[in-house]
C-alpha cells in the first residue's frame, strides 16, 4: 500500500525556490514594486511554497473565486472549498500593471516572501464570499471580519516563494512540509494515516479521538495550527509542549507524529473542514478525524455540520476521507471516555470535555478534574496561565 496522491493527481507542487534560483530571484525582487500581505496571506504563501496547497500555482483568478464560492471548484473543475486570494487597496492596485511582477512582503518585518506575476486585477463582492464560505455575514464572526477588512482589489497570478518566514526558526522540527511528513510516514511503513486537526492542547476527548483512529489506521498525524488564532487561544509553543508530553506518556511509540502547519484559522466551520482534508491529502493522510464543531467558532455552525458537508461533495473530490466521530465525554457509569454512539447513559452521568471550558477553568484558576485532562498536561497549561496572571 502506498500513500494517497497529492490533490490533483500530479505530485506535489512546491513553489519554494532554493539555491541559485532563490538567490537570483531575491536579487530581482529587490527592485520590484512591493505589496505588503496580511497574516492570512503570509500563511497561504508559505503553504503554496511547501506544497500544502498543491496544485495551486498562486493566487486565484476571478473565475476561480466565483467557482470556489458558488460551487467549491476551480475554473478548471478541480475541487477546492475556500478561496485563496490576495488583496490590496485600489491605490496600490492602480500602480500595478497586468503582466508585471511584484514582490510580496511580510506584514511583520517587511521581508520579501515571494514574487508574483500579476495576471488579473478584480473586485469581489465580499459579502457574497462570506455568505457562501462562512454561511454568515455577521461582522462578529472572525473570518467574516477579516474578509470585510481586506483590500477591495484582488490580485491573481502565479508566485515564486522565497521564504518560509520565521516558522522554521520559531518551531524547528515541529514545522514540517508535506514532503517531510510523507517521508516520515514511509519510513514508518504507514499508508493509512489519520490527521488530527487541533488549535488547542489535547484534552481527554482529543486523546480518545486520536486513539480511536490508531485502532484502525497505521498512525496519526497530530497536525497543529501554527498561524494566528483568535484572542484567548493558547499559543502554539505551549500547545506543542503539552501535546508532546501527552503523546510521550499516554501513546504507544511510533503511532503518533506531531507536526505544525503555517496557516491562520479562518473559522469557516464545514468548508474549513474540507480545506483541512484537502491539504492533509497533500501531507499524505488518507483520513481526517472530524469531531464536534470542526473549525467552528461561537454558535455559527451546528455541532455536526462538518460531518454532513462531506456527504455533499462528489465521491472523487478528495482521496482523504473523514473519520466522523460523535461527541466524546467522560462517563462516570462507563468508567471512562465514551461517545454518543457507545454510551447508553444520560447527561447526568457525563462530563463534557471542551477546549473552551478548559481554557475558562485554567484562566480562572479553577480545579480541573483528572477526567478532563491529564495531570502532566495541566501542569504545563497552569504554568502558562500563571505567566499571564503576572503580566
């Protein structure tokens, strides 16, 4: 058995230049017009560079944008659930020529991240993108807020990626490309690999979901988001330490790989679950664990909308398939973790486990029962929250 093919069926498309080609393009980029990108766009550029967004070769055209918003497919018919676009303000766009090249710079330090051949400039209906992708135009939704605040003109065209930003230096071996995860899976003899998406430290419910997957797959990729989150979420460095401690103490060796990827959260719920499955296919994962309220925020999505959306896409849209798992909880009568599919008891017997509840308890200094989170994990998280209290 071999790993699933990258999306599109033609191998990984990695846009990151190296060696002499990188040096030459960096020298050329220095004299090009500069466009500073957003944090979200920076993450997208790096994903394009490492092959995570295979087979995209750059930022989407107007035809692609329409196709993705209205039908979850590119203009060429290939499945794609969320627009990958670059925007700027009208004044900057007015100085850029169609067919010309620009340099895309880091929002934090101005470093040149990529060069781009601009093939199209176009305006979009931002409210339409929000209504189709996020299922809401409520400005309180963090994804909607970002779209509505972005520039009014989108720039389309292929890019050459010149930097991975600060991700390799900041996260070291945790930051892995699709090529690297595929090499690790092959070295371990894995072909059936489940991805576990997380933007939180893993509590007992998460641990339970991962172990369910290990029962039927060769291993699990615990794939942690390294880009920007919403206020109150736990930073990636703390999360990675907590997850590493959990896997070291409570998982069989060589059944788990922890890695991180450079995107910001879009909080697009069901559509983001599909994007997660798409790029996990590029990382070599045959399955993706989809639990309760995957990639959701607030009460914008039903708890199992991300389950249902996989039933609405064409059978051949993705090779990576969902592992749909019910709400997990600690059942005092069962004497362990269970789900709605396995536990016959009532809510009165159950301790619901959620990341939101865990963060609230920790930030308030409240007791957290051992059925909720492992003590080694809690120690790391309490240390983090203690540093916040000192500020």
